[in-house]
């Protein structure tokens, strides 16, 4: 899975579908051969993209309306009967409104419930802060027994939902609203808990997740022009995080930048910091949403305003490389 940057052609941005679309379409395909899959949605199927499942399997689709706590409780009960329930809503709704049920009925009970939530991060755009989840990784990573996933593009979304449904235990997966640049080809192998090294470098390692993986790849190119050699890792599984790969890269490069569409508190940056503190102490810089909420606006403009760009990753890399010297 390690790729040397010298073998790669010049970076070309090709847009794919949104991760929510890739998930919804893959789910409908998987359900054709697995009649244990059921979906519980919060009256948002056209947005979460479980509509593809609902159209094909209406007898296995349950619309709970605006009742996220009930969705999670019912899902736990269905899982105890041998079904594979998927809780579906916007990430901020299901994680915040259903948290008590997620804690006791799913995490504590280790029930085989999958929480696949859309509209993660601030790239939701014009819907505003009420629907922009910037705390979901922190909330879900803190729950024992949960695996936490965040695909970067359509290929990873399809692969990770397949793995999530095969896995026996609680899983949270965040999907996004905007179309995502293509990061991975269809032959890329994915394994929950294992990061993917996309570029090789010696001066700094950029650890990214979700939409920020593409920004990290662009930063890699910009840094190359500045004489800085950067590794890039896609951490699609935040929990359990790939301790071995992160330790190896931190020890080898001596400097780390994390990049995520999430608060800098409690998300990828915090999880990576724990790995570094325990295994490979190294200077680290954080690219993410600072201690603030965003606002309503066009997704691209919000990403720029709140510093979730390749340029900010470059600045962080330059800073952390100086720190290690």
C-alpha cells in the first residue's frame, strides 16, 4: 500500500461522487445478497442516500421521523434479534441527540449496530452550524467498542461500508455532502484500522482524513516546490488508529501535521498526539476547525475561511519542520 511519489504522474484533480452517494448506492447493492440488513432513517433518506435502499427494499426500511434516540434504541433491539441495523441521519443529529442510547444500548452492550451518518464537517455549507458536525469524531471515539471510519472518496466509502457490514460490532462512519476528489483507484485495498500511505517523504508526515486527504496531496506537491519532502497518509479509520504506521512515519520524518474537517479538539489530531506521546514523540501541528463553530456559506468558501486547505497544510508543515530543527 506504500507508494513512492516519484512513480506518480503530476497531480490531476478528478471529481467523483459524494461519499454519501457512494455509500447509499453500495448499500443497495449489498442488501441484495444480505437480507439481514435493515435501515432506520430520521426522515432524511434523500439526503443520507438511504433512499436507494428504501426504493428497492421498502419492507426493510423504517422512517422514524425526527427521533434519533428512538432510532438508536430500536436498532439495538433489532441487532439483538440477529439483524444488521443501520442508523441513518445527519451526523450532528444522530451523535448528539442519540448519544445516551449510543452509549448504553450500543457501546456498552456491544450490539452489532452500524451508525452511518451524513453531512459531516463544515462542507455541509449553507445549512449552517445546526447541521455541521465538528464534534462527531470526538464523541464517537470516546465510546468503548466503537470503530470510527471516515472515507476520503467514493472508492473508500464503498470499501469501508462493505467492511463495516461484515464486522461484528458497533461502527460509526461519517459521509459527506459535497462531491469528493478521487483519491484512490478501484484496486486499492482497504482494511479497517490500517492507514494508507499515498506519498513518500523524509521531512514531515501529513496525516489526513476525509476531504482533507486531497488537500494533503496538493500540499505534498506545493511542499516539493519548496524543497520539503512530505509523506501523506490517509487515516480512514480513526479508531482503532494505525499505531504502527504512525509510529514508523513519525520516527522516520521527525515531524507531523494532522489535517481534518473536525474540531482540533478530540478528533484525528488528538488521537495522533496520543500515539506520538506513547511511541514516537515529535513536534506536531494541527490543521482543523479551531475552537469555534462555522457559519452558513458556500462549502469552498467555508473551507478557506476556517483554514481547511492545502495552503494551510503547507504552512503547518513549514512550521513543524522548523520546530524539529
